[in-house]
């Protein structure tokens, strides 16, 4: 089986790959071929996927930041009887991929917004700057929609600025946020919705000595440390490891049983990481073994109750 993902350089994608590997290890007889370009590169990822359709004919899980590039490759995979599952981003229209394992990104954004307003008085005024790592990417726009809806409703005195392009690769993200922070000296908060934002914003605070509220999504190790030391008020985690794990387990189970994959949107859930649970989350993220131990019961419960987690694909948000 195969897991083809967007990039080896960013934590969210690495987490999904670790989850997929853990699922293969649990089965014990699955050979998993994982592949990703170094840095986000849609065309290069298409080539890796096409290679996987030849080498991983029992099934491929695909996580891509450019799903529209995969319409024809996914159709070709189906036409050659290679099962596919979309992970993290819903399959593009026109494909025969009918199973999507991914969280509600609108809920990820709402959860971050709900944590943010806890740190801001009800009558607060000022600017809140929002960053978007990949403008135009639907799942990040869903997070922004959820985030800004909470802020607008709960703290109407705040002015929302953005979303501004904060870039996705580590160095580019830091440079983008550094420029954004300098250009907005009076902002009370800077909020990101991508994996690297929670790394860059605390570093900028440390290097400049400027204090502001900062929060983000995803759980890069450096971002977890920032929650621990208080330079991030919270992280909203899409629980990427669990998505990779569930996708591979579903493919394995149904391949062995000789049945069709389930169809629809499988939502494994969202987790808010804050001062209350940061120690527990850091402990689970120590290594592959600690992740597997933490998630085992959660994943088994989900896989034993598919009707609880599956919804029509059209409802994915």
C-alpha cells in the first residue's frame, strides 16, 4: 500500500505519514510505500502518485495541497482497480475517490477563536491580524472562516485584518510573519491557521521582545514548547496522526475482507491544546511508540463504530 503526501519538510504532513506507518505496523503484514517531495511541489507529487499506482496496487492514501492536479491520476487509479482514499483534503470533483478522512477545518478555526476570546476582554478594541500559509487552499480558508466568525461575534470591537499571505515553508513563513508583525505595530494579536505559524510567531516575540497574543493550528514540536512557556495561548490540532492511521486501517481492513471501502467523510475530530493539557500532549508526541499508545484506544473506538464518524461527502467542511 502507499501513502503519498505533500511534503517531507512540514510537521502536519510528517504526522500523517507517521500515523499511516503505525497502521501498517499494527497489521504486521502490510508493506507501506510512503512518498513525498521535499517541499510543496504539486507536479512532483503527481509523479510520485503515478509511480505508487504501479507499486502499491492494494491501495493508496493521498494527502495533497493541490487536489485539482489529481483528477486524472485518481481516475486512472480507479480504472486500474487501485483503491484510493483522500486524506486531509477532500477529493476533487470528477474523481471516483469516494472516501475522505479529514477533520472539520471550520471547527478547527472555531476552536482556535473560542480559545482566543478567553484571553481578550469583552470590550476590547484593536487589530487582530490573520495569516494564511497557502492562499486559495480550501481547507485553510475553512479554518479562517471558523476563526473569524467567532471573533466577529464574540469580540465585535476588534478589527480583523487579513488574511495575509504568511507562506508555508519554514524560512518563508518566518520571513513573512516578521514583515507582517513589523508592518502592524499596534496589533494586539497575530493568529495563524497553518503548521508553521506556531513556530514563527513565538520566535519573533523572543527575538524582538514584543509581546502580543499568538495562536495557531497544528502541533509542531516547537509550537508545543511555545504553548508550554506561554508564548502561544493555544493550538488547534486537526489530529493529523489519527487521519493517516484511520485511512490506512480502513484500506487494509476492506482489502483483506474483499469489500468496498466505505463512502463519505470520516471526521476523526479536533483537539485544543492549551495550558490545561499541554503536558499530556507533549508526552504523547515524544516518539512513534508514544503516539501509537495514546491513539490506539481512540482509533479502535472509531473503527468499531463507523456510522458515528461517517457523513455524506458533501457535508465536509
